[in-house]
C-alpha cells in the first residue's frame, strides 16, 4: 500500500498496532472453529467450551497486543529512517531510465541473492550440527544464535565483495546482457523461486499430509485482515472516530491484563481439562503455552510450575511428575502428593507343575524375531478388520499363539524397539543423550548381547536408517541395513521386499553354520509416508494407503515365512512377530505416532510360535516388554533382575491366572514431542496420566474401546483404585533413575 509521507510517523505505528488488535477476532474465531470441528469430543459440555474460549481468547489477545505494539514501533522506526516503498520505486525508475544504474542495481540484486543463499546453507549446516552434537540444548541454542549473528555480519561483507566482482564481470559483457537487466533478473528470480517451491512440494508431496497447516492458515488470515484494516485505517477518518477506536483498543488492552490475572489465579488451576485441550490441540495457543512454560522452566526438566506445567519444585531437575519416587526420603519426588510409603516387594513363584512343563519345552532354539513398523492392531485380520490387510499373518496366527490385546511400551520406534530388545520400560533404559533418536548405552543389556555370549550366531536385516549407529549392533555377526540405501528412501518408497531378499540371501550364504541362530528382521513400509502399490488398492485416502502398506508388508513377511518353514531352522525355532507401535488418524486429534498413548498408538499385533505348543488365542492384556523374558525362559537362560518384563509362558500354558495384573506404557518427553505421559491397563480399565498437566483420564475398554468417554470424574472410586495401582507400579517397577530428564535439563 502506498505510504503517505505527509502523515505523522507516530500515526503509522499507532495504525499498525490498532489494526493488529482489531484483527485479533480472526485468530480467536479460527482457533475455536478448529477445536470444535476437529476435536468436539474433548469438551464435556458447553461450560467447558466457554472456559476454553475464555482462556484461548486471553492468550491470543496477548499475542496480538504484543505483536501490534512491538510491530508498530518497528514499523515506525523503519519509516523514520527509510521509506521502503519509495526506495524501491526510485530504484525501479532509475533502472528504466539509466542503463548504467540498471547494471548496478542488477549486480546488487544478484549479489544479495548469492549472499543470502550462502547464509541459508551455512545456517542449515550449523543447525544440524548444534541440534545433534550437544546434550546441553540451552548452551547449543546460545552458541547457535551467536554464530548466526556473526554469519549475518560475514554475509554482509561478502555481499559487498560479491557485488564488486559481479559489477566488474558485467563491464566486458555489457552488450551481451539484456537491455533491462534488473527487470530480467526480477522475473528470473520469481520464476526460479516458484519453480523451486514447486519442485520441493512435488518431491516432498507428503508435506501436505505430514504438516499441520492449520496454524499457518490462521496466521495467514490474521495477516490478511490486519493489512486490510491497516489500509482501511489509513483512510481519512474523522478525529472523533479515530479517538473512539484508540480508546476501545486501550480498553481492550486493560481488559486483557485483567483476563490474564483471572486465568492465572482461577481458570488454570480449576480447569485441568481445558489446559490439556489447549496445550495439546489448540493450533495457536498450544505454541504460546509451550513457549511460556519452556522459558519459565528454570531447572530444565521439561516441567514448569506455571500454567499447570506439573512441576512442584522448579529448583531441582530430580523432582518432577515423571521422577522416581524414593520412599522415606521426606520428598515428594514425583509431585503426586507427598512421600511414598515403603511397599513390600512381591516375588512371583511358579508352582512345580508349571515349572516342569516349561522345563520340557526348553531347548537351544533358533530365534526369529520379526518386527513390523507402525501397525495398529485394529487394522489387521487378527482383530477382525473388514479389509484383507494381513491374510499371511492371519494364516500364521492360526498355527501359533496370538495375543489380541498386546501393547507396545512406547508409541514410537526409538523408545519401543530398545524396550522390546532389553525387556525394560523406556525410562529404565540407559541412553547416551536427550534426543529424538538416542543411542543405547552398553549398561543396558540387549537380547542380542546375551545370546551372543551364550554361543548364538546373531544377525539383523533392516530397511530404516534408524538401525544404523544406535549401538544395537554391538554384538551382531551380521547387520544388514542395505535396503534403505538401495532405493530413493525407505520413507518415500517400498523396501520390505528387499528385507526378505536380503534375509534369504544371508541364510543361503550361512546355511552350513552350526550355531543356533538369532535373526531379527524389521519391515518398515507401513510407516508414514504411505505409497501406492501395484495390485493393492484400498483407495486414495491416507488411511487407505496405510492399509495398502500393511498388505504389502504382510505379503513380504509371508514370503519369508514360506522360506523359513522349508529351511532346517524351522523345526527347532521360536518365531515372534510384533509391531513396535500403532498409527493415528485423528482418532484423538493427532496424526501418525509418537505423541499420545491412546490405543491406536500402542495396541499392536503379537504372534508367538513355539514348537510343541498348541495354537490358541489369548485375550488377556500383555506387553512387548515380555518378549525377551519369554525367549530366555524357552532357551533356559536366567532372566536378569533388572528386567521389568515377565515371561509369557505361564499365561500361554496355564491361562488367565498368570496374566500380568496390569500393562504399563510410557511416553518420555522428547525434543519432537516435549511432554510426558503414562498409562496403566487392566483387563477392563485404562488410566491415562498426562504428567505435564498432572491430569488423569479413565476409560472402560470393555464398553468404550475407542476411548471416547473419560470416566475419571464420574467414577471416583474406580479412578482412585487405578491411580493407586499406577503409583504402586511406578514405585515397585520403575526403580532406576537412568537420567533421561537430567539429560533433558542439560545436567548430564
């Protein structure tokens, strides 16, 4: 819009702030529309929605007021020293009328583009370095900002040198250059920019589904309304009308301060569900809440004492809602209501008949472990899914022991796979760093380590880059990750056929080996991104493509099982097939996996084949943390005391009396999803604990398997019973503080 230099500069800054404040309803109405359309089930009545509107409006009004006043001051300063529109108009006019200045301006634009490109490349490389090489994230961010500032200054100097070089190069070739060089460069720049954006979107078309565009759309609408109001307020209003608008804006600012005080004192402490909805589902308020809590988290443990952040002692990273509760130390370590009592530890004792039956089964079996990425149980034939996604797995399940209620111990690969291999819960594993994909330290023993020490040949075949450089292969005789390197990317194409091919190739090459074999295969294709397969067509939606990926993985697993059954390994082998986690499709407001602990994220298929054990279906809840203890039980190895998992054999051989009393799952805070959750499930009930909000949810899985109705407030007796079970479980089973949250705080 044209700038009228006759208007006072103070008025321009005021108009900027005024138009921003009056554009704030765009954000408020937009966020409420998103919440009502995408997650209406979260609100328990109109009253809760009104509270949500009240709190959300306060955050968004605060944002627009700060944006308006700070932006207005910056805009006023810019206009005081430089008239952008007038300057660009002058450059354009000079370029059209003077050939020499056209060349100079063209050289300046080319130099600016090259310097900016160099800045982006260096900033990207620095960002990768500082985000992956330092445990102390605060120090890394500080150093990154300092180097980024230095880089800006260096690029300004480089711009001057590049400009001089380009100007010098233009002189001998002046006649060969376009007559209107600046115009030509601008057109060329726009075309290259559009082509680059188009190419990125084409190559990374998954971004349309992977990225939550709602915050960007809302902010875009806000900016559009803001600029429209700015232009409107530039029209010749009467003095009285303008004074009324100013008074209303100042009044809104005062009301906003009052709202924030009320929210701080009343709304947040009394409305934990509203806090949870805004913190996890609101597209704009979520970012503001997380930012404020992160800034005010003095001990850096990921929990804040402000805005229901969960921390009861912000001076110690050892005290927070996910901390180990130490009995009798006089400290409420886990912020759940005082020091815990010393509870007697119970030891499971098997009866003689059961132990005798297990003894007769024991042998130095070959062990085949097959994990498939991101397969939720209710999308398989094992749970009666309407589509034929897993016919090969279904046939194998009919010959084996299948578990209809198996749960992963974490909702993502980097926490679930180590839990499976170690028989420990994620918080009990020793990690090398606080990151999205940490390595496992040698202090945590894995099944591959134990079997190698006991004379097994150990091998693994994979198609995902995660399995490189995670210290999972430290005792492997063969570790094959070629599959994801043989094609474009395991996330953008299919690679499960290569896993089967490479595994068969390895077995053919080593078929004369005499040692018992531990072979682990990981099939990755059901993981997002989803691709269309030939001869598999369930539709074009993301969920349809996902089903197609499961179907393809089932085919490839079936092809390997056919080979395995014909090999000499089969007659004397344990076969275990499981998925490391599930997948979300907006079942509870989120997509894909890693962020929540509802069943779509953690309920997975589990099939176990044991020689001389009759096929059966088991409906009792079990956890994947029990896989490795079961392997040890069958081959006659003692289960280490630090393992939390228990063997499945008593349940398989003698039934429900030996089912675990409860299944525990946890989601540790991570850089990608900086919040923590835990859940405890019995045969009927599920208690979900949101640690950051210190909020509990209770679900009746028998009558509400999709977890749509929270009964925590409706059934206080059952809620307290399940809460006590969770506290006892944490105290008795989560006995090691392995330092994950101290690393998050940069203290280790």
